[in-house]
C-alpha cells in the first residue's frame, strides 16, 4: 500500500468516505444524442460525433457535490425539529432533505411535506458546493437572467455557435446541451466548433514542470530568457522541477521569445494542419508570420506612395475595359482567392483560408503584380492610372479578407487608404466582407497562360542561379499562335520579373543556345555567350558529386538491419526529408549538367 502525500505541503492525504449528491443523467443524455442525430445540433469536425455518442450512451449518474471553499453552494437543506416538538420519525432518520432557491422556499416545502407549522422546523443548508462543470453548464442562459424571463434571455438565447476545445466536449459542451434542453426546453446553440489542442513545438503537452508553457503575452510582447527564468521563482515548484524548467526554456528559447504581435499569433494558430489534429506551436513559425505582417505593411506603404494626393478610386466597371493582361490576371486571382476563402469559412477550414490569403498577398500581389507594374507606375499616362486603380482595389480587398485574422494591422492600413465614394464604413470591422459578387472577374484561361509565363520566369531565375549568370539573354519559341500572342505581350513583364538582359519571341530555334522545354508547345533558349561552360560545368559536377555522396550515406543508414526498430521515429522522418530534398536537388543539377554537355 502506498500512503498518498501532497506534493506541495507534504501532508498525508487521508481518504474519507462521504455522502454525495448525484444527478441522474440517462434521460438527459438521450435527448442530447437525439439532437445530434436529427441534425438539430451540428458538431464540427464530424469526427467528434463518435465521441459524443460514446460518452452519452455510456453515461452514469453525475456526482455534482464538491467539498471546496468556493463555488455555488448546493441548495439542499436538512430538516430537523426545534426543541419542544414531538419527535418525528421521518425527520429524525437523517434522510429528510428539501431543496429551494432560498431558505424560505425550502422551509415552506418542508412544512407542507411534514404537515407542521414552519416555526417548529429548523433547516441547515449543506456545506458542499456544486461541481464547477454543473455551474458552467448553466452559463448560456444564466448570464441572461434565467430563471427570470428577461429581455436579454429572449433576445440572446439560444445563441448560434459555440467554439471550444475538443477535450471538454463531454465535461462542458454535452452538459450545457443537457441543461439547456432540461431547464429551458431549447438547445443553447445550433453549432459546436471544436478546435485543436495547443502543444509545444515537440508535440508535448504544456506543463510548468517541463518549462514548455508558452504564455501568449510573451509571444505578443516578447520575453528574454532571463525574464522566463525569473517567472519560475514565483511558481510553487520544487527545486528539481524549477531546474528542469530552466533547462527546457534554455533549450527551446536560447535567445528568448521574439516579439511577434497579436495578429501574427492569431494568424499562426489558424494555419495549423487539418481539423481535429493537435497544434504543435513553434514560436519560429509565429515569427515567420510576423514577417508576413511586415510584407503586408510594406506593400500597403508602396501603394500609398504610388497614389497621388488627390487620388479617388474609379468604379470597377470603368476599370475593366482598359486593364492590361497583368491587371486582369491579378483581379482574376483576387476573385478566385475570395471564393476559396468564403468556402473555407463556411466549412470552418481555417488552414485553407489562411493559405489562400497568404498566397494572394505574397505570391500573387507582392512577388508578381507589384514587381510587374513598378516601372509603369512612374508614368502619368492612362495605363498607369488604370494600374493604380487595380492596385488600390487589390490592397483594399486584401485587407478586408485578412481582417478577421489581423484586425489591428488591417485597421491601421484601412484608415489610411483612400475610399470610394460609396464606402462610408468608419472601420474595417463593419466593412462588407469580399465575395464573388463583388469580384466576379475570374478567368481560368488567362490564369493558365500567365502561369506558363511565370514558369518561364522561374526557369530563367533557376538557370541564372545555377550557372552563375547575373543577366542572361533568352528567346521563346512557341508553335501556338494564341499562346504566342499572349507571351509576346508578357515578354517585358517576364524580363522584369526574371531580371534578365533580354527576352523576346522568335519563330525559329536560335543557334548556340541552351534549350529547355517549358511546355509541349513552348521552349526557352538561353544564349551560350553568357555562360562560361567549362567553369560552370566543373562547379555543378562537383556539387552533384557531393549530393550523391550524401544520398549514399543516408541510403546506407536506412538499409541497416533493424533500422525501423532501433532508430527513433523522429530521426527516421528527418532522414526521409533529407532524402527528398537531396533527390530533388540531384535531379535538378543532373538536368543542368546534361544541358551543358549537350550544348558544349
């Protein structure tokens, strides 16, 4: 037998049997199960419906009394007779209890049941308090004045959506449903969204003794390692646990926690994985999205500087007729992004939403469109005025799209952005959320052709990087007239984005060029005069040999006997990732070497 000892006070914990109050839950559980099966109550993600069924089908009577100093005192009163009254067997059996909202109500009940005058009775309220989850289960309607039929109760109950962690689906969610159905006759809400549990970067549950608890305030405002260590002194941890916590903090945050801001933290939490999986929160990831916030700010600053002082946005209908290919492309990307985001919100698929927003701002708007129009914005012609209107439209819509995740950043920029005459909203919080009716400009055919031009840009950048060429000269050969016409118009844009010396369309394959196929009907030719073939070939072959040596080393480790049993899973996953990277890089360098050998 092990004698239980309190870890904090070192006192011996002595078990004591005591009578408790229980609530019968079988009928309540049946109604809660029926609500989900009928679709009256929706649980998202759906995988948690199975947990709901399992808990409620196997429910037991609920012990609702607790021996604590705080909480709602149980409204149960033990009845006894005052001195001088003949003994009553029912009262003296120590089982006579009554309940009531107050002492007087309980006294009236007891007098009626025993058929005696109230002055002969004495009531003693039980010292136990209600289980915290019992009190919490009353929250949805008790906060609005229940049991009184108040205006707030009529207006705000029931609510629409409950959002909480999946670990308390039974402790709190199911009990709110059961209490709401029993005491008000209505469900407290129509939908339940259960979010993931947040763990540390290594997938461990956050614990003070491990020193891996991430305080959101530290991520928002930043904290040095010394500050993290200093906070341990105020905790009720024994010296061994404090030392273990210090080591954990030093390992995870050797330079402390960088200041990331509220918007970056909120956006990061919504980017993680699919519904239902735990979130392994890495502060470095939060910092990455802080840099994303900086990118949005810089894009907005560029936009504001590009707009004249008296700029007034034109209606969308007036812009579309004069838009260039890149103008129409970015508006098409905005339309497609808006559709994906709204669909993602409808299904509570926040990773899809955040991924679409991030791709639009970084890959579409900043990396491509802004770079493609920088030179044209310097002019004061009609072409520049149209691009300024398109740029303003994209930034305005992009801020409204991201505002639920980054309300502070988006509001700050929104207040500085010129408004259209019909825009009267004082804040982005009340501005209409973008939808496909506002932006119906999706053009799949155009996007495919621009995607091909961006593929050519990436090929040129890759060749310049691999071959060490600052600026190359290239030619595009295309045997499709329609596609060739579009690529011809986009040649200046492709040259700008790739930073090459010259890029032009041609009808015949040029001589003394390095060829690479872009698509079945399109090829890119790079002039060999820009390439020092022997030097580049020697460098690439040495780099390729080094990569192949690394591949063989990992393959040898993976081929060892009992590799799966003896090597930890995290090391095996690391090897797999290294293999994928090395194989991709090796294939890319091998193709480059082959191209040079053929052209030599």
